[in-house]
C-alpha cells in the first residue's frame, strides 16, 4: 500500500472519529463554566451573569434560556425556534437571544466558544447548565427540571 493511501485512510478515520464525537456531544446540556471576573464562590449570592448588561432586567420567573447566536449560523435559527417553543409552553420561562458578534465582552466573560450556545439561567440569573450546538426540545425541557 502506498504512502498516499495510508494518509488518506488516516484522514478518513480521523474525520469519522471527530464527526462521531461531535454528533454525540452537540446540543447536550453539560454543567457550567466559571464567569470571568466573578469571585470563586458557590454561595447563592453570586450575581447574575447578565448583571450590568442590557438584558439584566429581562429574566424569567422560573428560568431564562439565554441563546448566543450569529448572523450566518443555520443551527442558530433552529435553536431559536426550539427555545421560543419551550418558552411558550413552559410557564415562567423567558428566551433571550444575544448576537455574539455585537456582545464580545459578554461572550468572553461567559466563555462562549461557538454558536449556538444556550445557557439555562435560574430566576436570579445564575448559570445552571449550558449546551453548545442545537439542543432538542426534550433536552431543553429536561434541563429546566431542577428549576421546578
């Protein structure tokens, strides 16, 4: 077997591995990230991740679905529809969409690495969990269960 065929085979296997990993992890809600500039504490007095932003007073009574998106992101449009549906059917849940390109300070502070990224915030604006990629409606509703 020639060197070229070996290189192609390795590239195909690597691409398949990365594709399978992304398919398995895309849109899954997993933990939280530390907010840059926030004091490292687990006390319930931690400030809202939206404190000092234009979105500060727009939190939902039960939860807020905070979506970071960009203009040319096709999965962002699907995520918007999903989150709007959940906000419409689950009482006390609000959906906020942030254009990541125009709010780079917030993107950096919250550690947003790609769009769409969805953060689930509690009524006080603290991050409960997050998902990178387009989550399913069932996954979003399940992520709200701890906030019942």
